[in-house]
C-alpha cells in the first residue's frame, strides 16, 4: 500500500469515509431529527412550515449516505460485503424507512384531506425515528463488535444486534438528532412555532445529555476495548473534553436565543462524537467479538493501492464541488421559512 | 426456492421497479431544459407554465427514483456479498464516483429547481435545470460503466484464489472505457430521452383529445414530437451498434437473442418466434441468414451458436431472452413508424385531426418503458450464468450468511411496499395530470380545502 504525506492510503480512506459519515450525520441528522419530532407539532400550518424548512435540502443531505455507501463499497469492499450482509434484516428495515420517509415528504402535500395528511405525518415521523434508531444500532454494533468467522463473515443471528450497549447508542443517536433537528427548526421559524420549538430544543437537549451520560458510563465500566486508546494516549482525552464543552454550550446558546451558535455547537458535538468513535474503533471497521483475530480492519478489508489512489483523486475533485453546491443551496434558502405556491 | 433464486428475483424486481423512474427523470430533464430555454429565449409565459407543470411531475418521479435507488446501492452488499468483495475495487469506484459527481449535483440543484422559483432569478433557475439534467446524465454514465464492466470486463487483473479472489483495477481508463460502455451508454441515454418525450406526448395527446389546455398542449406536443422523432431514429443506430458489440464480445448472448444453436450453420433473424430450448429449435417469421448478414455482411456465413458453449456457461432461459429482445426491437420499430407518420401529418397540417393517432399517442408512454425494461432483461439474462462475464458465476456471488427465509422476508416486504408505492404514484400522477398546467392558485386551493375540512385550522383562522 502506498502512502501520501506519510499516511497510508487506506488510513486516508478511513479518514475520508469518516468525514463523509460525519457530513451525513450533521446534515441528514437535522432533517431526520425534524422528522422524529414532527408529531410534537400539532397544527397543520406548523407541520407545513417544519416540512418546508427541510424541503429544499433533505434530498441533498441524503446524498451523503449514497456517497458513504459508495465510499465503503469502493475503499473497503470486504467490510461493505460483511457489514451489510450481517445486518440483513435491520438494514432492510432501515431501507424501508428510507423509502417511506421520502414518499411521505413528497406525497403529504398532494391531497388536502385531513386523514391523508395525518397518515403521512405519522409515516414521516415513524420512518425518521426508525432510520435514526437503526443508524445508531448499526454504529453501536460496529463499535461493540459482532461474531465473525474465519472467513470474516457474520456468524451470529438476528438477536446478536441487541445488546444493552447497542440499544443505548441507538437511543442516544435518536436523542442527538432530535436535539439537532429542533435547533435547526428554531432557526427557520418565527412566532408561536418558534416558541414551541425553543421548548422542544431544551427538552431534547436534556434527553440527549442523559442518554449520552448513561452510554458513556456503561462504556467505561463494561466495554474496556473501546477505552484502550484513551488509556494509552492521554493526549486524546482532549476530544471528550472538547465535546463536553460543545454539549454544555448548546443549552447556553439556546437560552440566549442564539440558535445559529447552538446549531453549530450541536454539529460540532456530532463531529466530535464520531471522531471519538473513530478513535475507539480504529483500525477496526468491524470488530469480531469473541475472536478478535477475525476482525475486519482498514488493512485487511481495503481495495488495492491503485484503486485507493483513484478514489483519493475522485474525493479531491468531488468534495469541493459538493461543498460548493451544498453551500449554494443552503444560502439560496437561508432565513425563515416563507410558504409560497411551490411549497409542500 | 433456494437463496440464489430468491436473491435473483429480489434483485430483478427491485431494479426493474427502480428503472421505471430514472429514465423518466433523464428524459423529462432534457425536456425541462428545452421548455425553460424556450421561455428564457422568447419570454413567452406559456413556456413558463409548461415548465412549472413538468417540474411538479418531475419532483414526484425523482422522489420515488431516489428512494428506490438507494436500495440498489446497498443490495449488492446485503444479498451479493461475495460479488461485492470480488468487484468492490471496480464496481465500488464507479458507484462512489456516481454519488459524488452525479447524484450530488442532481439532488443539490433539485431543491432550487422545485422550490426556487421565487428565490432565484430566471437565469439561475434555468442553470439549475441544466445542472439537474447533467447530473442525471452523469449518473447514467457511472451506472452503465459499472454494468458494462460486468458485461465486458477490462483494465483489471485477478488477485487471490477461490473465495478470496478479487478483481483489481490495473488501468482505470480501460476499465471505464471498456469495450461495451460507450455504445451501451448512448443506447441507455436515448432510451431515457424517449421515455421522457413519450410521457410528455402522452399527457398532451390526452389533453388534446379532451380539448383541455389546448394553448399549452399543442406546442408541448410538437416540441416533444421533435425530440421523440430524432431519438427514435438515433436509437436505431445506437441499438445496432450495441448489438454489434454483443456479437463481438458476448457471442453466447447474441446466440440466445436469436435462438441460434448450431455453430456450423448460418444464423437467421426473427421478427416473431418461439424457442424450444429442449429440442433446440426456433420457429417463427424470419429473415433467413439475417443475423449472419448483420454480423458478417454475408447471408451464408456461419455464426457461433449456443452449442459452442458448455452447458453451464451459456444462458438457460433462451426463449425468455429471445422474447424480451424481440419485444424491444418491435417497439423500437413501432416508435419510428409512429413518430415519422406523425411528422408527415404535421407537415400536412393534419397532426391533430386524426383521433386514432392521438389515442395511440395517449397510450404511447408505455412503449419506451416496456422497451427499456425488455432491453435490460435481455442484457442481464443474456449474460447468465455469469454475473461478471467469463469470470464470476451468479451462483458464486451470493451472501453466504443470508438465509433463504431472510430473503423471503425482504422480498415480500419489497413487493408489498412497491405495490403500494406504485398505486400511490399513479394516483398522484393522474391527479396532477387531471389538474393540468397553469393556475398558480393550486396551493391556495389545497389550503382552503384543508381549512374547510380541518377544525384545528378553522379555529386558527
């Protein structure tokens, strides 16, 4: 394997993949969160505004999932094959969530009947919750590990995914997205809806902090392999400290009504959380619980050096382009939501 | 049924359903650029109405296309893990490039296209339409490159053995420009333009029949007819180039397409027919030696038949391949006749005078859709038993850890969900078409309607 700036290609690709997943979590995180809290808004007008707050951007946000899938398929094909075939049933449920959510957003506004809109509101909310929970469940399993055989294939069953730790990670992910989504919506709304979302943002922040603290305590006490790196590299402890500062800044900014800063803080929280997970799992892409020698790592799952090089070039050209359109689209739709004839 | 058959059924079902939508997005994308371009050039509000109407339909189609497309990206990993490991280097790179270069462009600018009318100026809006269209074209490039590599692998070498064997890129350019990718890409693009053009033709033919929105329907029909005629004719060229490629690179597929078994004899070309795979006999209306002529320019030259291949290295469902292939050819021919006839009527200023012609056009949306599906079934079934031609068998490509009962579960789920989606799609599409172009007050109408039926809103207002 070749290297660039003294870092091996496959480690570079791990960083690129991590960056894409972080981008996905920050961007789709707020629209998934907005979906998960949708039913807390009970007026038709409020729901429409909330939906239109994410309307022009959610499709673009989901692109990051597609890029992440492609990045993993191309760079770490062994991991892509093992992880998605292992998570077969949970992943199918996740995909159903993706389908239903997309069509709920699209279909809801197409009929005026109350029953029609209420049905799609429920579909939109439930599918957003399912997507957030299953993303968290998969992340938890990747960190905790799954039983793998010598061929690096999944050797467990459908119950292998459910463990107190993975369930806690799933709930924490949901809480994180709901907080993030509520903060995003406060930036996009006015008047009474804004007041309501301000309250929701506060409540979800409490929900997130509680679930985060419990998950962290559990990890420290019961899952030593996830704490190794921090034990042996005390410098890395700066990351959890920064994260706690970022989390603490969220309610502070909410209180001051500075939602942009609150949103920035929750985005930073997401990024630091994922950096922490990345540090914990590296070099494992999927840890083999019980038989660590069967684990899938960035070294044994990687594509060839040639492909890695091509991928890095693609990422170097593509990422700035994607960043430009993303900024352009968000800038076009900046400010509070105004409904017009093109709205949902 | 075993896991392999089930996984194949699931893949075929999910990809065939998905493929209803992307060609419509690509084709409508082209027409949106044309319509909005006409608006910018002439300043005629009529074209703005047309553009706005088709953007609404585009949004509906695109939404389902994205949702069903994400499934495809992950289905390789869930059901075809061995395949994914084998081709990850190559297939994965193409998918990654698709995501970052194509889909991001398309989905990013889609927001502006749909919701941006009052946020950006007309030029930036038109620019967004072009970006969405380009994104969809780029998307097709990478997907067709990935699939073409499965048909005619190039620019790689095999590393490792048995379960650990993998194809690795040695030459990226050769991988992308493998022997079939350019021909097949053009064939796919044109198929998509036809799908979009005929959707526009269908809807407007129906308006003209019902005498509705005539001021909008007639010019839209004419614009779409120009696009449809050009591409129906070009598809003849692109299709025959694609067939030449099959003759050169995948002789077993070519033999199956025409039900040709005996390598020592000339090969016929059928118009209609039936293949009995057991007796290895093909009967029907044919041009004797037609295939030999197409391939070699000589009616008597022998062509490699199915018998030249080992039993387990040639496709088994020969009749099915024969039928879908001929369905595609038949429809392609029909589209040329139909569009040329309509153009002749147009020059005689009788385009909208014949009711029967408009009735055919009103139903014509189904034709390119059926041809696109049939063409892909020919390509994919004709490649069997290989998933990567000559390298990896479909039966060796499965996820070993996924059991038949899990696939049954997901397959049933897909069938139910997609059936529901399809019904809702048709219902909403029909509603939008019934409502028709023009009338910006649609939203207000909906809102009023909801207020009438909605006690909460009544209180609020």
